[in-house]
């Protein structure tokens, strides 16, 4: 896999489409500063998904679009396409070439595509991740990346290794899982709260459901009793209603109604029959009219067909339309032979014309010279004539201008222009604008105050963070110093202290407190006592002696032991005599026994400033001992210097105690600064929010002010237009008045000049020479014209003969076509005549047929009219019979009216009972009687059904009503609500179980990702560490370089530290190295990562700029080693780097500000422009 082509169009300085054909190996991009070399690196990063504008050396993302120059306008979009050779299948896609394209529009839209298909940014990032190219683009080492690596913290350096190892996508999976866990926990809390609320609602609803169930039972009893009582009442009323019904009257009435109904049916039938006959008659009349019309049309058609047939047969086209085609073709051949003869004559005439034209040109030159001389003479005459004409014209123009000016002045004086409306609109707009500007003053001050507060909060936050970083650094330094001092203060006797024997303490020096600065004095005097181990009893000392061989130095500190101090001889006489101080004053202990030992050991020991003074004092006071700051001890018979090891340990112990106190203070300072940082951050966010609010208000005010100013400008423009019209009118009037005066004067002056100009202008120059030359030239022209006419005539004859031959040929063809068409026309006319004759015969037959139909329809129409008269008589008889039956029916109804009144009362009662049955029981009458009638036994719980007794049912209904009243109001939906709530509660329980299961699965996924990241990073770090040590030896021969982990026990969060020591130097801190060394160390880190986890290609932008020749040679060796496995694209100024390149690209920029690329493939030594 390697980069194959890179195409840029409208990207930064590459305004035109520019393509770089990249090859495996090392490709160098060179060019002067500012020519756009680094834009190639930016294009690679951008097309592979870079989202940070700062990483592309811009302020915002649309800065990558060509902004334009003085000679070329800016473009509306930037497009970069990168084609990757995927022959080895490194990218998991079924293509041997993968083209990634990215387009950004100035309007803000952007597009991605893979092999021409639209894609998302995430798709491209995942595609590149699978091939070892991470989101952070560690393979692209741009300008400033080396400093970023050097100044990076250990966690950031770890990120470089993780990206190369392909761990970042697993970390993203983990982060996504953790976000899901957070969401799951939130959902779990919400569902838990909801379940708790449902549980609280279930208790009251259960009680309501129980009451509702009891009420439903009692209501069922009441409904049953009510239904039986209603059914009994309905049965009784129906019996009474049946008793009032008379069967005989009903039979008579039914017969009369049947008679009336039968007669009505007959009437309807007769009416329908009459209507049918009338419709049939009307249809027959219409059909008779249509048939009569058809007979006329058929006869007319037969007549026209006979006439057309006779016409077609009488007129026949002639088959002979013109000349014989063969004769025409012979004439055409004759014309072609004459054309060839005419062409030869044309060529001869053209040659004569060419000779005549040459003579004519020479005559034209002579005539032109003579005409020029004649023209000069005539010009003088014309000048004089023009002056005179000018004076006459000037006089005329002046007179006309005077009249027009007077007319225009009179018109302008009559015009009146009013400006009051425009002035009022301008005043109102200005007032609104001033009000808005006045209100914006307060907004400006508020914004300035908010900006100042934000800047102050930002500065304060920055200072606090700087102080916090400094305090944390100081704390880390103190902690490191404590570790070092702890090791330095450890005494060799610690083995005895760690033996586990009861009563064994630590070294004596650990129980002593020495005044800072006096450790050398005390250590020198105490000697081995300082390193001796303190034990509680003599028995303990005996155990130590038995357990340890070799040198053992113990001090027994029994509480009941007593040590009598030995006073210093003449000690009291030395105190303060010459600045001497007893050493005993500089050391104390918490143990009484130890203090007694110190009194004994340091009795008569004094501090001396130097060895000479100590020697002098010792001679004066031989019984005393003097010690200097260098550990030199002077006594009467002995002078010694204490060993440096014990003194250093005592001094390290004192410094350790001081460092521990400083650590506590530094820890407290860090905690205080962290609290201050939180407070400062909150203040900054608050101030920033206030600044944004003020800025939004200011923007809104600016918009209003701009609108008001636009209104002011509009009103001012309108007023200015009016004023300009007034001013233009006034100015025009003044101008016209001046013009009138000027025109009057000009007219007067022109008249005077014209009258004074009386010189004769009729003289003509001598034209004889010109006339002679003109005559000669005319003769030559006539000759030329005659030859032209002759040539044209000859040419026309050639063309005529050619056209005539072609015309005769075409005429012969047309004649053949015409004869063929005449034959076809004759046959067509014969067919049409036959068809017309056939049509006439058919039309005659149709006319005869329609005449017979017409006669039959006339007879049928007469019969239909007779039948219609008969049916109308039958209809009148049926009407009379129905009237008689209806009269009898009315008499019977009057007789039944009295009986109906009584029955109506029973019907009303039945309707009321039916209504009650429907409302109270919800059943119809029939269903009610069928289910609850008196004949239906009454069911008894636990016993056999009993017969219906109305009194018992009335008691049951009354008791049920009392019990319902006692129960009181109930929630009829309580049982349904309880069941629904219970179902929802059970559903939430299941959901909680599912969420807990999902949470456990996500935690398992996080553990799997952590394990994978831990293993992959550990392996990648080990490989990188090994490669770094090897590369460091290559770049710094004789030096030492190492990568270490800040916390090896935690491979998930540990950072990576870099230690580098070039040969001949003792420093290991990167900040103490030179600039070139620092750059080389950064390159060594990157190359180690590259070697440990190779990528298909690397891009390096001037990484060797700060190196000298020696270091450059070493780096180029490493480049050539990388070339074996990866493709390298190097932006460089170094000539030696160019020498190892397989291909060179030169980037230039001319005065138009547009970058251009020139390529050279060194292996073939060919150059081509792109």
C-alpha cells in the first residue's frame, strides 16, 4: 500500500487543478519559502479527515479555500483527492485502488467520497484506522510537530504509541460503552423512581378495587331485582293492551286496506303501462324521423357516387409528361464537352487580366502622387470655405440657441417644488437613529465592562493555573528529593533494625534532632555512636550479638539506667569567651537516656570556626575538644577527621526532615491553588457568559442602528433628490440666463465676422496633369474592367454549361419519376372509380331498405296510439273504485277511534316501562321478558331456583339500595386501573432486569477492551522502547536513550517518559539539550514508533532543518532504512536530502500568487509539468 496520486483544486495556494504522481520510495518536495510546499502536507492531512483548522495553519476551516489574489478571484470551494494503491489489501475494501475525496464549499457545506461514492467522515476514519492510520495522523509530521513531541506530557507521548498500535479505536469503543453505562444508570434511576411511585399507588388502588368489586356485586343484585320487577310490569300492561284489541274490526279494516292497496297497485300498473306506451310511441316517432332522414341521405350518396365514378373515368392523366430522358442525357454530355473548352479560354483571359492589373497599379501610384499635390491646393480652398460656412452656421446656431434658452427659462420659472414631506421624514428618522445610538452607548460600556471582567478573569485563571502547575512541579521535585534523601539517609545498620527482635530500634541518629547547619560538627564528634543501633535492654543486645556476625555497635537505652555526664574541664570558662559554643546545644532527643548519653559524649566539645582556631583553642584548653564544620576534631593527644559517609547520612537526614516539612506545605499550597482554580474557572465562565450576553445585545442594537441609519440615508437621499432638483433648476436658470447673454453676443459677433469675410473662394488649381494621368488610368481601368467582364463571362459560361448539364441530368431523372407517377395515378383513378360505383350501388340498396322500414314504422305508430287510448279508459275506472273503498275505510276508522284512546294509555305505560328497561337494565322488552319474566325462576346462591314472587323481589331491591348507600361513592374504574397499574409495575420490573443485564454486558465489554488495550500497548511499548534505544545509538553514537513508564503497574493510564544523554554529556533532561539535539531526539522517538509499528507511508515537513551535516547524514541513513518498508514524502530545503530521493517535486509561485508543481523522476531523468 502506498500513496499513488494527490490532486488539489482550489486548496490554499493551488488555485488550478494540480496532480502529484507519487511513487514508492522517497519523494522530496522542494521550493523557496512561501511557495506552498507545506500546503501539500496540509492537503494530505485534510483529505484524510483532519478537523482542526489550527492544525492546518488556519483560523477557520474555510481558510483552506483559495482566497484569491490581485490577478485572480477567490474560488467557491476546495477539493482534494487522494488515490491509494491497495494492491496488497491493507485497506479492507475490494478495490486495488482507493480514491478518497473531500470537498469544502465556502457556504459551509462539505462532502466526502470513496471511489466516487458519497461517504461520511466516520467511514473514512474507520477505513484508515483499519490500515494503521489513526485519527491523530501521527504519520504526518508537520512543522512544529517536533516541538509538540518534545513538550508533550507523558500521557500525550503514550497517545502517539497507542495511535500507531491501533489502540485508539478500542479506546473509543470503551468510551462509547462508558457513555452507554452512564445513560443506563440514568435510565435505571428513572425507572426505579417510577417503580417506587407505582408501588405507592398500588395500595390505595387495591382498596378502591375491593370496594368497587363489592359495589358491583350489590349493583348486580339490584339490577336483577329491578329487571324482574320491570318484566312483571311489562307483562301485565301487555295483557291489558291485548284485551282492548277487536279482531273483527281489524279484519274488516284489513280487507278495506287490502282493496285500496290492490286498486293503488292497479292504478300504478295502468299508469306505468300508459307511460310505457307513450314512451314507445315517442321512440317510434323519433325512429321514423331518423329513418326518413337516412333514406334521403342514402339517395343523395348514391347520386354523388355515380357522378364521381363518371368524373374519374372521363378524365385520365397523360403518360407523356415531357422530353425523352435519353435525349436529355445526350444534351447534358454535349454541354460538358463545351464546358471543358470554355475552361481553357477562361485560364487565358485570367492571365491577361493579371498583366493589366499590374499596369493599372503603376498608373494608380502616379495618379496618387499627382492627386496628393492637387489635394493640398484644394485643402487650402476648402479651409477658407469651411471658415465661411462655420461662421454662417455659428450665426444660425447662436440665434436658435438664444430662442431655445428663452423658452426653457420661461418653463423653469413656472415650476414649484415642495420639500416639507421629505424634511419631516428625515427629521423623524434622525431622531430614531439618535435615540438608538444613545442607548447603544450604555451597551458599549456594558460590553467593555464585561470584556474587561472576562479578560481579568481569564488572566486570573491563567495566573492561577500557572501557579498551580508551578506548585505541582515543585511538589513533584520535593517528592523526588525526599526519595533520594531517604535512600541517602539510610544507615548500614538498618539490617539489625529490621531483624524482627523485640526491643531493637533504629540507628541512634534517627532519634536525634540536630540544628540545621551543624550536622558535620555533631557527626564528627559522635562518630560511631551516630550509627549505633538503640536497643531496649541488655538481654536484647545479647540476642543481637548472637544473631549477627561481624561489627555490631549497640546502645542500651533502658529507662531505669542512669548515665552520669562528665563535666567538661574548665568548660564553664569557655562559654562565650571568644564566640565558642558547646556542640551539645545543637542536638536533642526525646529519650532521657539518650540525652544523658549525649551529655556524656559531647561533654567539653565546642564548635570552632576553622582548624587553625581549633588548634589555638586546644592549646589554651587541653582538656576540651574542638570540632570544625569540615568534621575535623582536635583534642589534646589526637586530631582526626570524621568519615564523609556518616556525616553525609546525618546531613541527608536533616535535609529529609526539612524536605518533608516542605512537602506538607507544598501539598497544602497545591490544594489551595486547585480550589482557587475552580473558583477562578467559575468566575471566568460567569464573566464570559455575561460578555456574550452583552455582545449579543450590542449586535442586536447595531442591527437596529443600521436599519435606522438606512432609513435616515433613504430619507436624506429623498430630500437630497428634491434639493438637487431645486438646485438643478436654479442652476439651470442661471446657466440659461448666461447662455442667453452669450448667445446674443455670439450671434452679433458671427454676423459681423460673416459680413467682413468677403474674400473670393472661386479660384481652382491647375488640374491638367492630374486629368492626363486620370485619363490614362481610366483607360487602364477600362481595360481591366473589360478583362474582368471577359473573365467573369468566361467563368459564367463555364458555370452555365456545368449547371445546364447538371440540370438536364436532373430533368431526365425527374422525367422518369413523372412518367412513373402518371402510371400510378391512372391506376389509382381506376380504383377510385370502381370504389365510387360500388358505393353508389350500396347506397341505392340502403335507400330501398330504409323506405320499407319507414312504411312499417308508420303502421306501428298508428297501432300504438290506439292502445294508449284504451289504457287511459281503464285507468279512469280504477281511480273511481279506489275512491269508493277509501270512503268505507274512513267510516271504520271513526268507529275505532274511541277504542284507540283507551289502548293509547296502555301503550304509553308500555313505552315508559320499555324506556326504564333500556336505561336501568340495558335490555329490550323481548329480551327482558325472556330472561327476567315472571315465568323464569329466581336463582338462589347454593340452592335450587325458586319461583318468582313480586313481594320478595321488592324486598331484595330495597335491601340492595340500602347497602349501596352504605358503601358510598366508589371508583368504578379502580379495578381496571389497578390491573393496568399492576401490569405496568410488572413491566418496569422486567425492564429493570433487562437494564441490569445490559449494564453487566457493557461492564464486561469495558473489561475486555481494557485487557486488549493493556496487552497491545504493553507489546507496542516494548517494541518502541527497543527501537528507540537502537535508533538513538544510530543518531547519537556513544549516547544513552531510554523510554520508561511513569506507572508500570497501570498499563492503562501510565505515561511515557523520555531520557536522552548524548555522548560526552551528563544531562538527561530534554530541555538542557541543544536545538539540533532536541530535534534529533524527537525524530528518534517518531522513527522508533514508525519502526515498531510501521505504516504504509510517512510525511515529514522540514524535520531536518535544524541539523548539521553530521547529524543530517545519520538521519538520512535512517530515512533510507524506513524506505525499505514505507513510502516517505519529505518537504525539505536540504540538498543532501534531495540526493537520496527517488523523485523530486518543485513547488514555485510566480507573481500571481498561485502555486505550480514541476516533477522530476530521478531514475528516468525525465521532466514533466503538472
